C-alpha cells in the first residue's frame, strides 16, 4: 500500500507514539545496566533494541527527533528497583495496551509496519517478560500464606479481644504475643512443608518470607492499639487498614503474575472481615458468660 502523508492530527499521534517508544527504550536500557542476572540483562537489552527500532519506524513518518519522557523513565526505573522488575515492567506493558488500538486506525499506509510493532509488543508481554527470573516472585505463595493467615487470624483476634479486654494496651500486648508466636509457627510450618515438596524453592527462604510477611502484618494491625487509648477507635482503624493491605498486595500479585484482581481481593477481604465480625460478637459472649471484668 502506498504511504500517504499524515495530517496534523495523525502526526501528533505519531509523535506521541514515537516518544512513548523511545521512552520505553531508555527504561529497558537503564534497567539492563542495573541488573546482575545475565539472562534478565539479555532480555532487557533485546526489548530496549526493539523499542528503539519502533521509534525509528515512527520517525519515518514524523521526520522529527523526539526526546524520551524522562519523568516516566525514572518513574518506571524506580518502580522496578523498589517493587521488582516483573511488577514494574508489566505495569508499563498494561499501559501500553491502551495505545495499540491507535496503531490500527492511523490510515496512512502503515499496516505492515504496525503489525510488526504489535507482534513485538505482544511478544514482550506474553513471552519475554514471563521469562524474567526474580527470586522474590518465586516465594509469593509463601508471602500470600503469611499475609492471608495474619489478616484472617489477627483481625478476628483483635476484634474479639476488643470487646473481651476493653483496654487498648492490654489488647496490643496479647495481640503481639499471639502474633509473634504465630509468625514463628507459620515460618516453621512453611519450612517443613517446602522441604517435603522437593521443589525449586529454598525451604529456609520460604519460611523467612512467610514469617516476615506475617509479622509485618501483625505490627501494622496492632499499631493503632499502641497509640490510641480508645479501643473502639483502634478497631475502626485496624479493619480498614487490613482491607488496604489486602488491596495493595493483591494488586501487586495481579500485575506481576497476571491474575484476576477482583476475585482475589473480594475473597480475601470478605473472609478477613467476616471472621472479624464473628469474633467481635464471640468476644462479647465469652466475656458475658464467663463473667470476666477487666
């Protein structure tokens, strides 16, 4: 098909696409320089070259040089460094999906080259990024175990203790003792479980990830009881905090491992809050029937 001269509106779109590709090329190139894993470095360098090639394709139509969007370069670079390569890059690729429809509707005789770019982008998303080897993601199941158990058990325990003990400091003390003991127990159980599976995961690492995620959740949930004397206010802060932890962790996992966010979030949040409500009334009933006053 004969290539036609783009009008001003289409040219603006092409310049935006060109800028996007050169920006992503810089992101991948910078990350390739910073990672030590040789296979990851090779993958990132390959994608960086592809993105640069895409920007040169758009340059054929714009006849202009564009500079990368440095705010985005540093934003995604830092996201990858803090939260891991897979999360940061897949988050970026999700955003890129929104630009693909604009490729097809340019109408300037670019179909063959557009198909080449789309093929490369899908390969990045579906194949290459899934090849990234990150130690952290191998142990997400251990972290899910620790977080899920801590959220379910401790939100329930704190809700029950709130009515049973009616003292924020005492609730915090009992909660911390319970939480620390449970984190050690969970870590030990995960160690034995992973060891018996004879898989790729290191049993010690798996137990550490489980224990730390459990303990981290315990500390966050109990923190209001250490700072505020009104125990009902503490509970009113703790429950939304639990939901926020569930939200952010499930969002992270849904992006990094291509899972359904809504299903996991509502399932985990519903379970945690349901048990908390149930335990709240259990605490009240036990206090009443046992005749304990504190």
